[in-house]
C-alpha cells in the first residue's frame, strides 16, 4: 500500500509537486529568522523556480550555499529537504530542522512524515501527519497518508475513515481512491473495492490503477454487469493490464451474463453429457451473439477457460463446428462460417492443448476431415476456411504434412491468426531450440523423468505477459514489499546477476528481467521444448537481457558462476532431494544476496493429494487421452465427492497444467516448520511472503505483535487454522548472510 503521494510541497497548494509552487513568494508567508539574516524575496523566488523546473541537483547546491549565510532560514531547510526527498537522498535532518524552525508550517510536518514513512518509522510518521492536520485540518494529502500509516499498523477502520475524509476534501485524489480500493479488497469487500477503483480509473487511468483493478476482480464473483464494467474488463484482458489469467474468471462471469450467450451455456450444462445439435445449442441468436462478442472471443484467444459450464458449451460448439465443416465435404458451396467465434474457439483448443472431451465417433470424423485437408495441401487445391478451423480445433495444424503451405495463401484475419499460432510460431520454437546451449549433463534419474514430462508438455503455455512496469532496484522492490523488515541493504548499482533456476516456458524470467534495474538473467531449465517456447516469447517482446540454457540446477556449481539474486519457484519440490537442491543454489548466491523460492505446502495440498491418490488407485496414466478422460470422471465425481477447490484451480483446465497438478512424476510438500529449521541451520534471514493483502491483514489480526509478519512458527499456526492459505505455494524471499 502506497502512502498517497510522497511528493514534497513548498507552498501548501497540495498540487503535484512539479507544479505546486506556482505562487510568487511575496504571496507566501515570509520566513524571516529572528536571530540572523533571512533570504530575500528574489532568492526565495529563485529556489521556487528551480523546484518547479525540476532542477533538483542545482536546487540542492543553491540552497546549501544560501544556508551558509542564513542557517536559521526555515524556508531554506524545507526547500533543501524537498530537493533531497525528490532525489531519493537522505532528507531527514533537513526536514527535522525545518519543523523546528517552522513549527506552525503544515507542509513542513507533512514532508517530514513522508520521509519517516519511507524509513519505516511509522509511529513518528503518523505523529508528523497529525501535527500537520492540527495546523491545517483540510490537508487532504495528510489525511490520505495518515490512512496509509494506519493501514500498515492494521487499523483498517481508522485508515478507511482517513481515506474517506481525504476524498471529501479533495474528490480528485486518485492515489487515495487506489489505496481505499486496496484496503476494501484486503477486508474482503471485493465489490466495494471494484467500484472504488473504477472511480479512480475514470479520473485518471495509470498503471497503478489498472493493476489494482485486476487485483480487485481476481477473486470476485460478478452477478451483474454494466457497460462500463464490461468495457473495462475487455481492455484489462486485451491490452493486457496484468497476466490474463488473473481476470479470466471475472470475464467468464460477464460472458455468462450476456442474455443470448448465457442461455447457450446454461443449455449445454443442463444437457451434458448429451451433445446438443447446433440448432438446439445456439437457438436462433446464440451463434451470432458469440461471433459478435469481443469479450468472449478475446477471452478464448488469451487464456484457457477455467469454468466447467463454459467448457461444456465450448465442447458442444466445437462439435457443431465440426459438423458444419464436414457438411462441406459433400458440397461445392462453402457454408458461411462465423470466423470470429470459430477462429477463437480453434485457438482456445490449441491454448488448452485439446483438453476438451470428445467421443470416438467425433475424433474419427475430425480425423477424416484432417485427411481431406492434408490431401488438399498435397495437391495444392483450395482449402475452405471451415475445414481449417475445424481441424485446428482437434489437432495442431503444424502436425499436418505441408502445413507451411497454408502460410502462402491469403486468409481472413481470424484464420491467419490461427495459422500464426499453430504453424508459424511452432516452427520458430523448433528453430530456437537449436540455438540454446547445454550447460550441464542431465543424469539424475528423477531429473530425467521430470525432463521427459516437460519435453512432452511444456508448462505453462502462456500467451500474454503482464505489462512491464517501471524497473526498480532490488532494494527498492524489497523495501516496498516488506516495509517493516530489517535487512542488510546493498547498493547493487549497474547490472545485477540473476539466476532463474527452472524457468519453464519463460514467463518467470521475462517478468524478472523487466522488474529489476540492470538485470542480467541466466534462465535454465531441464526441458529444451520449454526453453524453445521461452526464447520465442522473449524475442517477441524484444528483450535482450536473458540468456537461456539447458541445465540441471543441481550441477550448476561446476560453472564457477555466482549471482546477486536467485529465483526458483515451483521447482525444488520436484527434485529427488529438495533440501540438497536448495543447498546447491545457496552455494551460487553471493554473500548478502537475495533468493526467492516457491514450495508446495503439505497442508494446502491435502485435497490435491487425495485426488492424486485416487488417480493412482485407478491406474490412470499421464497421456493426453488419459488426462482428458480422467478430468471428465473427476468432474462427474465432484458432485458426490468433496475435492475441495482442486477442480476450480486454473491448472485443471489444460493438458500440461493438469499433468503438472495431478500427474507429476515427482512431488514433495513442505511445512513452514521444516522451512524455518532449514533457514536457521543455514543462517538465512526470512524477509516475507509474496502474498495477497487479505491474507496478510488476517495474519496481523491474529498475531498483532508480529508487525513484520516474519515469524514462521506463528505462520504455521495460522496456516493450520486456515489450511487453504498457501493453496498455490509458499512464495517467499530470504537473504544470505554477508
């Protein structure tokens, strides 16, 4: 949570700092010293002009020069503090001096509060904001920043009151709407939070507000829709504002609320497993509505659908598409094809790796159409778009002989997009694999089994990354993420060496490279298929700071390299010995370096373990066909057997992700007690969890004495009481001793 704007102010206007001091100082209070020389009006005007021009280094030098003559000028000390604050330099002494000399100046106390907040001295910061408000009760930004302090201290009701008071005074404070939305979301008031952030977006749309919008909709269930909400959701998905998967469920809710499409989805869910013919599934308006709905088509193009009712509908829609395309085999006339919807459906099937259920008769018919398409390609005869889309919804087009010939023809945009996805991009990945070096041998038995799994099913198959935000130093990131944690800071200026151990298909190293200033990333993985995907996506984004290589992380010590930061999330628990793997990575981490890790929780995965045991008892294998059948059986059983939230997780809705979730060849699970013991035995400092604000606030209410939220023994108690807390993983940061 950000403390509103931390911008210093000189004049009290409360405007954004680059434009705050627009008045001449003759109209401002004259800060003459009672004990010595004072600045002249021209000197004060000169300082204000430098401040407004953003010439902060020059302002600092000029103010220090004037302070030699006027050491008791409160205005000069306040100006110096503001200049230092904007430059990120130590401004504490200057601002303390300003408040001593100007005890009745609200802006001086406000500026001091901002610096104390950045330093983590929350009680003192709150006292400074309160002094500012006693002097100037209508100081909206002071109310807002005091609210941020109270939020950090867990006093959510008081924080909310401060935010609302700030907005009553100044309804245009975007950052206050943002913080209020985060607070409401942390309290579980998701719809109130969503409405609040939409207000912020209407005033000024920026990256922070877009990110908060995504956070607010990630777990909300939408039961009504407005034109504004639907349009905002479409942009959040299409641009995107974050990883598309974070808004996928909310988008599915909105699609199901469409009158025509919603009826189709409901009909499919009621009829399942009976396959409805097209005229019954779509009725008279459903297909046209689906073809004309940009939210539905963008959703299908962007991320695997994570909704069982929608999956039933799409499975039937695919069957209807196949029937329509097959009918053209016996006719010279191509039937009009709804290209938007059917093209998006074909791309969805490729995205989820053909996870939808299909009967033997259906796959036989799809195979016959594929053979007809292959023959047409061999003979170089025209191919109907309906054939191409229907086949692409059952089989990857790159698997066809002469598939590259499809790229030579002119196609409608919707069909061309399918060809890029299923022909051009796989060819690029194949080429990329040949350029990836192998740094170590892969000989460990378990490593070979894991490698084979990810060669067959690279994971995760992602389409769009979150947009790159402003890159920051590792210290800036950690101090913002864990403001109350004391750790040894390092001036990692220039480039920093980062290892991503187990990089999969590249999403992790890409986001890391974009996040940290000067990041030079080595990303390694066992699977050359995953690395080929990663390299293609990295080139697509124009990133040049990532080096990909095939390696077993347990053997990296032989390279003689070391790193400032190491990240390994969702990887070590797939080794034969996770603790030994962790030790191997620690040997590569420089003294004082940082590490981000992710481990499965024994407590949180209890229901997943039940499902895995059930699958093992049934003797089900891990082929794509067996995974498809097993998923359908589990969805049917879920009506009578409680699998918890296992079948609702996004990993259940694609072949590679479902294999990773329920069919993995090697899985260990940890407890926080065992992680704590490892940290203590290796002299490692725990900095904190990457966790949602709702959980963090709930923990602080349960254990108010652990303000930094770093006591793993208490976190273990909290998890035992709230067993789904770490359903995804324990994800946390540590620091190695210097």
